[in-house]
C-alpha cells in the first residue's frame, strides 16, 4: 500500500480509524485552498435557498502550515497572499495572534 500510486477510499478510511488520524482532511484542506470559486456558484448562491458556507474557513493546521512557511523564509507574505488567496488582513491577524 505504501508504494502504490493510489489508494481506495475504504482502505484509507480503515487506516484513519486504526491510526486515529484524519487523512481526508489533507485533501479537503487542499481543495479549500486551491479550488477557484466558479461564476455559476456565485450566481446560484444568490438565488438558492440552501445555506451558503464560506469557502475560506481555515483550520489550525492550515494556519500553522502557512505561518511555518513564512517563518522559515520559504515564502514571503505577498507570495502567500497571492498563491493561497488569503486576504492580507487575515494573514496579518494570524501573525499577530501567533507571536504571543
């Protein structure tokens, strides 16, 4: 399984239960960071009766990952803002909160 190119979801779910770790979170967070908002989605949310959930909901893991890249000098603040579509004010709030 370790050397295989892909892994079935059922097998991955079993590993999650055995190791008590959510491997699916890695993929869902990747989707949150990199998936663009489609124009159709923007139009449909205005006319929809379904609740709208914000795309930019960041977990602690994602915040720490981004701040770690910044601290190590792997990326600059501007690179993070552009590449991950994070608002400038949000990034600066994260930096300020985690300095303490």
